């Protein structure tokens, strides 16, 4: 069971949830690894999303490093073009094949939303469809998220990609009315889909946030 962790937008906490899923799988003695094919907005001194995923994976696997790491905080296709390069679609899909061939269960992380261009002719949805990945959608918990989640789910369903679960990430305390009612609304709108709520954590350490989220994401497995 390989997964793609996607978001309804950027900065919704995909990396924390992807890392938590990797940790939860490893607790079950699954040889899981996190992988982000391309990442943007990474400065020379930043802890990147791939760094967090590597720590959660517990292994320094060269094949799980991103194919492109770009400094400008833009959609990957835009950032790559501005840097004078481009993501190779063939290399992305071959890398996934190689990781599977080494016996890993892969938890891939997209960049931004599901249809954000990784290359000009390629999105995370294309990767999921072509390589049989199931989706975990990470979204904000509050007002407006129902529309964003349904748009993402319908785009996936139109391509035959299964949505395994939805994670409403970063619920504040106290929650707003929308925070409180959205989980039940989603259960009605997306019957048969796991709907999880993860609280806002009081630390900026994303690996610690991932460990704290493990007991919640196990229901996705």
C-alpha cells in the first residue's frame, strides 16, 4: 500500500502527516520510507521537508532524496523554469519503481495542492494515477475547507484514484464552529473515507509533531 500525501493548498502540514504515517508504518514493522520528489522554497540553512521525512524513515536512502530542490517558494514547474532546469517525469516514476524494488512501502509527498504542476505536463495526480498510489488529503480544519476537500477528492475520483483518508490538520483550541462541525459534514459528504482531526501542536519541531500525530493516523493504515 503506497500512499501519496497531498494537500488542498500549501502550508497545510503535509510533511508532518506524511512523516507520522511513515512512523506509524514502521511501528508495525513495515519497511516504510518517505519521499518528496521535488521541493521548493528551501534555503541553504533550512530544514527541508525531505530532511523531516528522512528522519522519520530512520534511514539515509539516496533514492529517497528529491530529484530537484529549489530555493524559490513557487510551484515546482515555475521555480524550475526560473532556475533554468526542469523535473524529469521519467526520472520521478523510475525513482518510485526503484524504491518499491528495494522493498520499501513508499509514502510520497506532493508539492502544494494535487494539481500544482510538478512539471508543466505533470502533477502529483498523474503520479498517483500512473503508479497506483492512494491519496491522503491534508487540509485546514476551518471554514472553507469542505469546498477545497471536495474539489480535490472529485479530481482524484475522476481519474480513478482512491482517496484513503482526509486529515483536518491543526485544529485550534478552542475550536471554531466550523472546526467542530466539519468532520461530521465530511463523513456525510465522503462516506467510506477515513476522516481524521489532528490538533495544532505547540512546537515548531515537525518531527516531534509527527510523533505526536502517530496515534491519530494509524486509522488510515
